[in-house]
C-alpha cells in the first residue's frame, strides 16, 4: 500500500476506545452491493458490473458510480476528471520524449467527446452494449478510434519507457463519500483475508486511498477536519478547499498509481511523491492537495515507521505532539503553498531562503543559501533546517522538534516539488533541459537494488544529486542558487 511522505504526521488515529468495526462496515457493503439472502461477499468484478461504468483514458480504467452519471454536477466532475487525465496522458508522453506521438486530433479527442455527454441513469446503462462509457454515452466512430489510439499509444513500449505490465490499465475506483469508502475497506478484507493486514487499520478513517490488489480505491472526500467521526457521515468536501482540488487529487493519485503499476518490482522511494505533485501542476495548473489526508488534530497518536520518506526521520516512528483545532486549514493555508505550485513553489522557497539568510547571520559554519526557517502552527518560534535534503547526507540531518513537524512537512513538500520542477523546466544546463528530463524519466524502469534514483540522476546530469555542503558541485546546490537568483514579484 502506498503511504505518502509525512502521511503519519498528518493522520490522527481513531481514539483508543473507538476502534473501527471493519467487519460490520464490510457486511453493510455486501448487503447493499451483492445479491443473495443473506448476501455473501461477491467478486469485485460483480460489484463493478452492477454499480459502475468504466471510463477509459489512455492507461487508466476509471470506475464511475452510476449515481454520478445521473446527476449534472456528478457528470461534470467525471468530465473534469476525463479532461485532466487526458492532459496527464499527454504530459506523460512529453515527459518521456514521446509528446509528438499525440496528433492534434488525439489531443482534442476527450474534450470533443465529453462535450456531448448528457446525464444517464442506471436503467439506461444496463441496456447499453457494455458498461464502457464509450457505449453508454454519445460516442462517434471518430471518438472511439481516437480514444482507442490513445490507449494503444500508452502501451507502446517502443515509444514509452514506462508502460504497465501485460498492457493492463491502472484500475481506479471512485468513491464519493467517506462512509462508502470505509465500507470498501471493510469489503476488501471480507473478500480477501490478506487485505485485513494491509488495510484494516484505525487510521484508515483518514486515508484518501487504498489498494485492493492492483485496484486503487480512491476517496473523493477528506475525513472531517473536526475530529474522528465514528459514523463516517461527516466529511470535508474537497471542493471546499478549492475548485480544482478533486481533479488535482485524482491526477496526483493516478500518477502515483501509474508509477507503481509501471515498475511493480521496484521499492518506493522519496521521489515518487514529488513527480506526482509535479504532474498535477503540469496537468491541472496547481497542486494544493493534502497528502496522506487527513487531519493534524491528534493527542499523542503513535506513528508507523517512515524512514524511507523523511529526510533525517526516525526509522522507529515516534509520538506526535498535540495539534491545534485548526486542522487541515493550517496546512492548506501554509506559507509554503503560496501560488499552489504554479511556479514550482519558487516564491515561497525564495522567501524561506531569505528568512534563512537573516536567521543565519552571525552563525559560524551556516550556509545561508541552504538555510530555511520553520515555524510552529501558531507561527511562533523559530527552528533552522539546512540542506542537503536529498542524497545520502540528508539522513544525517537532525530531525526537527515535534512542534515544527507540520511546517517541516509543508516545507519539504514545496522543496522536493520545486526541485523537480526546476529539473523539468530549467535544469543545470538550459540547452539540454528537455533531453535530460526525458532521459531521467525514461530511466525510471531501470531502477533496481543496484541502481538508485540518486545514481540515475547523477548518471543523466553528470552531477551528484546532492552533497554534504556547497563546496561540492551538485544538483541540489545548483537548485538553491536558482532559487536565490529567481526574480519574483
């Protein structure tokens, strides 16, 4: 299962005396979705066949609840998802140097097709040739041919280095409500005993996704920001965070899922989350989602190990300090999110760097270029953190005090995404930026126990990804110099 950077920091577990009854949640799912008296857990394919229609966009098979298609607002969301995934697929090709493979007609295929969509009910879906939306909604022969061509292109190993095994699309199930999402988790464990150990955790009350085998089940609401709700009826609608958050959320998680599906034998690293945020910016224009959402209201919740995601993190986990009642609003309004990443977070990073220069004055041995200032949730206090945040020396860094962890998570989110945004759009040598970025992305499938991402980056760019300090030339210190020199309003 995928747990993103700092997920443990952002998730409050259910209170000790309010353990989640996953079996009952699963049984409620089965009673509603499966047939028979009494109903028994039916196969996943049977649930999807009866209650979902399938949207195919490039390498993605998106399962859409019938209720969304019978509602103008729901249908508009499905349209938005289709459009954003269409752009994501084009960016996916561009990242790999295959952007010219998309003809102008293919670029316009999903926009043209989705414009003709009209609400359709479950009875009409049942009468369709198949539950594929190409058979359910108005689709011309030209639409169908272009959509099929997009899907085939994403399976073409000669043009795409990152392709899914056996040409199987990434399977994504959209789940509109928190209660239904929790019932999906319960059903997953009833259907497959091995899923209990993976997904039947009390902190799943705050998750926004989980895996059932190779199916990604995706929640479309955050958990309530007002604390744990044992009924799971309360929620924080994503659209209240921002008008494009839902689309951002789908693209981000779809990208993470696609990276996993394209390289199933490679262990997760620190860089996938940055690439997913970068793709969200490229496809939607900004990235203001809450990773691992989510809330930060906890009173000493125990964390799980997260050493491979956190620079300098404690590999044994730890105990989180109490958080304010401000919940996720503290995060989405963070100063590190200024501009929501539309500029690669260069504005907040430059401001943070300038604050670091001021704070580092008079301190011997402190590199002002590599220094950033953290604050507590109430914006008080001051704690300095220093690069490197990448490479082997990042793990030598002392971990920030607990009161600064939320700000550290937000800083690192902006920093890692900004770094990759710089590699994609600027890089150490502007003359070779696109070619080097394509080479880096196309090298991802070659990662193994003998070739780390850091080593791949060093091979592509001829520089180590980072160093102990700025006396050694490295990609990270060139990025820091770029931030310092950036012109901002």
